[in-house]
């Protein structure tokens, strides 16, 4: 595969496979969203996720990745990312982040969404809206002629403009045959980081993680689940986006 400054550039055929991988991933997220209702255990979502993967004849990308035990990351309220599906029951007013990826014909998909359980507070709604808007603003910058730092800056501006905090411990990433490829895609500007001009054929998983009270996270004893240090609510939205000659294409959409 061709490379630009260490970043794999995908050709049309490879993008077509990634489009299908991510379309399947997005359909699975749609199914998960439909299943959200007060009173269910988060393990129920893992079961749906596994069943969907079987039905679509894809392999869950996360399971076994650096020892991660599940197909799904399911993070509730103060959990930011990498939450384990468990016997935890979701209640009306909770927010749940689903993050999942599949492997299809050798390429990996990756996408995430946060959804409310039943009726949620205005605060929770605003957090989800701002996080989604920060992703949309980032995607608008993901095109030739822009630098990677423009993507990072767009997220940071929207999030901090709303008075929220960008989680710094985790970043977005290039994606392709491997889930994590170069470049890292931070959700904040890192002074002194060398600029990377965006090129057609790059595929980026852009994934703002936003918390109401602090950017700091702790990792629970399971070694994975990241929670906000102040236990404030967090949201996570992620799309896998291909840079094209004329702009970009969001791959992780179901229709
Ligand atoms: N979207 C996450 C990421 O890009 C999912 C990885 S979870 C893992 O890092 F378990 F697979 F590591
Ligand atoms: Co990702």
C-alpha cells in the first residue's frame, strides 16, 4: 500500500471494502440503538452485537484486541470509553456509549455513538449534542488542503466553547488493515506536533470523547474501563472518514 509520511493511502478498491465494513458496523450500531430501553443489562447489548456479527458474517474487531474480552465497548454515564458489558442495568436518564468495529475482507471498521436511555436531562442532551457537533466540525476540516491539526482544533473549539472538556488520554487514529494505524488524531491541538497535510486515500477514525467536568480519566480495576475522575458525564462519537480528492466521505453510515 502506498504511504505518505508513514500514513497508508487506500486506493478505490480498498476504500470500497472499508465502505462496506463500516456500513455493516453502522447497521449494528443502529440495532444496538433500537435495543436501548430502561431495565436491560449492558450484557444484552453485547449479545445483540455478537448476533449481528454472525448474521453479517464479520468478525468483531475489538474482541481479542490487546486482550479486550468483548465485541462491544459499552460505557454508561461517567464511563468514557472501553466499558465492559456486564450485569449493570441501564435506567431512564442514563446515557450509553456504544463503540464497535468489525473486520470485513481484511479491513477494520470503527464507529461510536452515545444515546440516551428514555428521557434524559437537558444537561445530558447538551453534552451529546456538543460532542456530535464537535465531530461534525472535525469532519468538515478533514479534506485535502487542511492539516491534521485543523481537525484537532475544530473538536477542541466546539467542546471548550461549550465549557466542556476534551479527554486527552485517548485519541482518534488512522485505520485500515489494522484498527490503529498512523496518524494519531488528537482531539486537541498539541503545540510543536509536526503538521501533517491531509491527502486523498487517508482514512481517519475521528472520535471526540468529551466530559462535563474534567479532561482527566481513571482506569478501573478491570484494566480497561475509563471513567471521568470527577464522575461527571461523558459522551463519545466516532466516524471513520475517507479523505477524497474533493473532500471526504463518511464511511460509517448505514444509509
Ligand atoms: N474505538 C476504540 C479505539 O479506537 C475502540 C478500541 S477498544 C479495544 O481505540 F478494545 F479494541 F481496544
Ligand atoms: Co477508534
